C-alpha cells in the first residue's frame, strides 16, 4: 500500500503547530479537498499503519507512560497519537518502542504530574472520525458511515486479498510491573516514567 500521501498529509498537519480542535479542523478541511476515493485511501492507510503499531511492546510503552494502566481504547488512542508524531518517529517506535523516549512530546511529559498534561495527553482519538466526517460532507451520504466503511474495507481487501486484522498484538505479552523486564525492554522509558512516582 502506498502510504506516502497519507504521511505527507500527517506531516503537513503536524507542521501547523496545532493541537486539539484546531488540528482536527485543519485536517478535516484538508480531507474535504480530496475526492471520495482519496478520503477512503487516507482511512485505509490509517488502519494499515495502526495495525503495524499493534504490538505488545508498544502497549507496554503506553502502560509505562500512563503509570501502569492502559485499556484497549486507551491504547487505540495512543496508537493514533503516535501517528501524529510523524512517520519517522512512528516507524522507529514500531521497530523499537523505547525510541519513543526521544520524541519531544514524550520528553515534555516526563517528570510532569499527569493531571497537568492537558492537551499534551498522548492520545488522538478523534483521528478515527475525521475521514468519515469528510466523506459524508463530500458525498452527502447520510447512512452513518456505512458506505464509507464498505469502501474502505473493499480498498483494503483489494490491496491485500484475504487480509485479516490482527486479533491480538504481535510479539509476546509482558508486564511493565516487572521492573527487571521493563528495564531490559524499555530502559529509557522506564527511567523517565518510574512506577509509583507521583505523575
């Protein structure tokens, strides 16, 4: 799958220096400039790269950053947030989750109480809904996204016949509460986000 157009749009969004509603509004407007097929391609790429980040090591990294607890939904939002960090950071983290420690957005969180993170909280749940909203706006669809998701599924199936979304994260599951294992697998993040510290 050609994800270059997807990552180019994410990079432009990132260069806006925006966050929250303003960032979403900018990306939504950009998506509305695309053809319906272009919007579907964006969503297909989003699902494709999110699947690449569906690993136990990245879930553990999120666990560590969040202080030892990361639900299914929270991890999904965390994956979307990682995409927002840009292609270079994202692909490095998929290869080695501990490289997230070098991302400026993660460095800024280290040592800060979590209740002060505000809009810097590592999640981007709304990224899941921007393409469907843009598609409905462009096509006038009023079917609660049914046509959009059918088109997205068809695109993904054509790209990879018999494609199955992973039922479980890749790799082996482990707990960040196991300090020796955390220090071995995520040495930088473990040092930056000590368990039991007041964050």
